[in-house]
């Protein structure tokens, strides 16, 4: 009988620029960090199906998958640093820390990154190409922190032979 594997907890979510050849980034870093408790989720959507019926039966004789489900990742971060804002929204940073200024871009660019999730149970999940979108929620309440709400869809990599999503069940490096 095969060993059972479980996934729990989050060690890190790293991201980085997709390689020029379309492969998984080799320069990943924890661009966001400070992940809000209970918000990091990797999930699939349900596939769309079409039941094929016949007059002679109430039950379908076949079910076709018309659109496969897709993988999505979501997490919120309390990190609203200029670097995190550029990674989430684009734009530019001027000045030198601690006197930096982030300026939003004129139009929101499409943000595509490679993403790697490492769990406390030792799994790593590599996503070579993810379309990320962000929503800022800057609370001015004395009991809450501002945050970025990140969502992403795993896309087909542009590098031939590269898989969209790979889960390594071994010990995290």
C-alpha cells in the first residue's frame, strides 16, 4: 500500500520572473510574505460537462468534458512595501529606503510570474506561469492592517515540455 501524504501549513510563497525561454523562474524570492492567516489556497475549479442523453433512457449514456477545470491560487499579504506593490500592480519605485515612493502605472499591466509554494509538510508546488491579479485593501482602522489580496490562474507555459503545475512530495529543500 502506498504511503499516505498530507498537506498542511505554509512555509513560503515565492515568485519570480518567468524565464526568457518560458520556463519556471530560477530567481524566485518571497516578494510578498506576511501571508494573512487562513488565506492561502490552491484549488481547482470544477470542469464543465455535457450529458449526452438518448430517448430510450432517463440516464445519460455519456458525459463529455467540454471545459476542464483550472488551477487557481489565492492569498492575502500584509506586505504593502513598494517592492510588493510593484510585484502586484507594476509601477515604479523612486527614492531610497526609508524614503521610497511607489507610483502606480498609468494602466494596469498583465502580471505573469512563476510561483512556488512550500508547505510545512514538506511539499513544494511549482507553477511555471501564473496570471496574477491584485486588489489592495488599505484599512485605516486602528485594529486592522492594510493588505493585498492576490489571486492567480495557472496558465500553460510557453516553453515546450514544461508542465503547468508540478507537486513534489519529497522534503522541501
